[in-house]
C-alpha cells in the first residue's frame, strides 16, 4: 500500500459560492442579457452580412446568430443600451421591429 502525501487545507484553492468569475482580462463577468431581434427589410445573405458587420461594431455585444429578418445577441446592460443595438441595425440599412427576452 503506497502512502498518499497529506496536504494542508490552507494550500488547497477553494471556490466561494457567489464569487464573481473573472475573464481573461481580469474584468468581472456580469450577467449577459440575451435578446431576440426582429428586423424589417432583410431579404438576402448580403443583408445578413451588413447587419452582422454593424452589430459587430458595438463594443460589448456578442452576436449569437443573424438570419434573414432576425438576430440573437448577448450584451451586458451596463455597457450596451437597446438604443445602441437599434442604431447599429439602422446603420446597416434596416429597421428593428421588436426585441424580446
């Protein structure tokens, strides 16, 4: 039978419940808002490309999916406003009809 070395519990890292997780750049991770968008005026793949391009310019917003007439995005409400999302879609040449979640 081999002996297993005993270590002090003081040297074992612990995870505290409720402690915010940290991202690579050491910023605290916040709860992300997921929003489904309905977009008017899109009709082809080029439309999808234009919407992705403009949404990609919004700092702090993550694009989950863009299809003809709709998109799903994630963002931290402390850094990104719904108005910024709407303006990005308008910059692409389309209109945000509704958003949910």
